[in-house]
C-alpha cells in the first residue's frame, strides 16, 4: 500500500463520515419529535434531556471526524 492509496482511503473515510454526520444532524433536526420519542422510549431517558445529549453527540462526532479522518488526509495531501 503506497501513500496515494492511504490518502485516497482517508479522503473517502472523511466523505463517508461527513455523510453519516449530516444524515444524523438532519434526522435530529427534521424528525425532532420522532427521534426524541424513539430514543426516550428505547433508552429510558427523559425527553427534556435529549437535546443536550444530541448536541454533545454531534459535537463529539464532528471532532472525531476532524481528528481521525480530516487531519490525516490533509497531512498526507501536504506530503505528496
């Protein structure tokens, strides 16, 4: 495996993870009542606590994408 294949790998990882992030954010925003009811019933969490948990989840996921996908991709792009 050479550096170009690894760069391509991290590029696609970034694209896929951003797509999952956007899907999650849109599902939480557009279907707010449905997702809140579903998660409240399944997980046994109060529906009033869910917005802060969603915010925390989306923030952590975005940081994970930047640290583990985007930063290595950019570093490899600078090397090539």
